[in-house]
């Protein structure tokens, strides 16, 4: 049996186990299983891998996408450039454990945003500065967009929420939430921006996918914005992870 799974904490919000379990059933993949492995800290990671010889691959989610890099033997160039890994391939050549890191978020973000990127979309605002934010910014810059980063804490080159005035919102076409705000069970929470300034010229993309319609997206929809649920990204990045796990190369 080939085993796969998800590490992070907490994992009550995750759809990955459901997604892959259904995939294995519908595609008649009978030799694979997928489990959640909630790790309160990464000190538990080595024991997890060492005690599960059938474990072939892992997804990594909040809050370990950057911290996990220190455990890897090999990391693909794009994931290294971003500084975040959300897919791990586990190999045991000659009994020696080898861990390989990748970022399938990039594929999911690119596939999700591509239909919405038009000539009039020039400026983006990314809410949050974690591992997912790095992947988002990487993709946006490849699209040629100017990116403003927003955090709760003031950092060099980063806005805080109180900096986001009407002029910034009016000149921004794409706003992306990469924070956990709005995630189940805290579904009423949302980023602290002035939603009344939003209109049909704005596109809102939320990486949170549980629920599919977050408070952030609902508030945008009420103002006439185009909205994009994180569920689109989930499906794309999950299929990319499956491709990585079944590819013999790096």
C-alpha cells in the first residue's frame, strides 16, 4: 500500500483527505490511501516518516510550508526561490531516506488566475506574508503585475491594514487573501479592508476553500466584484501533487 497524507496544524479545515480518497475510489486506484497527520510542531515530523515505511508523499499546509525546508534533502528551484514547499516526495533508495520538496501552489494559483488576467489588471494587493503569499507573489510577478503586500505587522516594504486607503483600493484591480481569516470554523472573520470601496472592477481571490464562499468573497460579491473561490486552486494543486508523486524524476 502506498500511503500519502497532509501535515500541518490544525487540519480540521482540510479537504485534501476527502479529495484524494474520492480520487482513489473513482479512478479505481486501490493500492493508495491518504491520511491527515496533524503535527503540533515539526519535531514530530521525523518520527512520522521513520515509522511509516509505506509513506510516499506528503502535502504541507499552514504553518509549516517554509519551516519544512530545513528537513529536505533536495528542493526544486522554483520552490527554493519562493521559500515555501507544499509537496514532499519521499524516496528510500538503498534504505536511505530522501526527502524532495516542491511547490504545487504555484500551478494552482497560475491555473486559477489565468482566465481573469486581462490588460486592465495591472495592480494586485496580497493580504498576508506567509508561505502561500510567497507563491502568489511569485505568480503575479510572472504575470507582470505590480504587487502590494499587506500584513498585520509593519515590515520593510509591506503595508499594514490601516495603510490601505481609498486611493490604494481604487488603483488595485486584484485582491488576494492568503491568510486563514474566514476559514472554518471561524467563518465570520475576514481581512480588515474597506469593502464599501470595492466595485465591479475588482477581482477577489480567496485561498481559503472551506467554506467555498468566505465572508471576504461574500462582501466582495455584494459590491459587484468578480470572486474566485480557493476550491479551484485546491483541485489544480492537488492534481499537480499527484503528478509529482508519480514522477520518477526530481
